[in-house]
C-alpha cells in the first residue's frame, strides 16, 4: 500500500511541476523567439508645399519591417546620426526636423527642418544603433532604400532637346552662309558670234 501511495504521490508532484512551468513557457517563449532583425523597407516623400522640390516643411516617411524602439530615433541628433543619408553635410534632415512615429512604431515621419540637405536620389542605411523593440539591430542591406527623386518640371529641357536645338541652329547658320557669304557664281558669258541688239 505504501509503494502505491508513493507512486501516486510522485505522479501528482510531477503534474504540479508541469502545470507550474506552463505559464513561464507561455510568457517567456515569444520574447526568447524574437530574434528577427528589422529593416528599412521604403521611403516616401510628401511634397507639402506642392512646389515640386524637396525642401523645408516636406515630409519623408520611413517604413520599417517591424515595431521599432522609437527612443533610438526621437531627436534631431539621433536622426541625423543614425538615419544618415548619402547627402552631403551632417544635418541631412535639418537642424530642426519634426519627428513622429505611428502607434505601432513601424512608420517614422520626418518633417524636414532648417538647413536640410536632401534633394532626392539619396540612399539611407540605418546604423546598427537603430533597433526593434526586442533589441535586434537594423539589418537593412546596403545601400538601403532611396529617397524619391522629384519629377522634372513640365517644360524642362532634356539633353536631347538641347541637341536638337543645336543641330537646328547649325543648319540655319549653314544655310545663311551658303546664301549670302560664299561667292556667287559669275554670270555666263555670251556665246561667240552673238551680238547684242540695241
């Protein structure tokens, strides 16, 4: 009887231990499994003043693959240091940019400030200091997404426009030279024996 009691007691204790560990596994499991590094997926430009160029007051919207630790990009210094673009200078987004995140922490909107150096076509590759909420460093593949290039203004001259204009000018000049500059052909002399009537 005692042996049977010992066996049941051990089974009960084992079940209690298993049940006690279930909440720990459920709580810690997702945190331990989150090892995916975030990436910067795309950048969009919002032309707030509709002037066709990227300048102060326009928005650049950065889309990340997962929820980011927003505190790594919430000041002008952090933005210019950790989200540095290929634009020249040290304050690509200006010295007074406005920074805002969506509630999910996946979309960063930057309103360009005074002294911004973005013109379009630059690429952005976040520093490893930029992390997701689990602390995984950014793993965007170089050179990173490109900041959109503003479209050429309507009526802007292309290289082939200039070439056609130059060729047309050469043709006109050549024609004028032929007509007015080159010596004219002398008039034909009268044939021998021909007498002019008076």
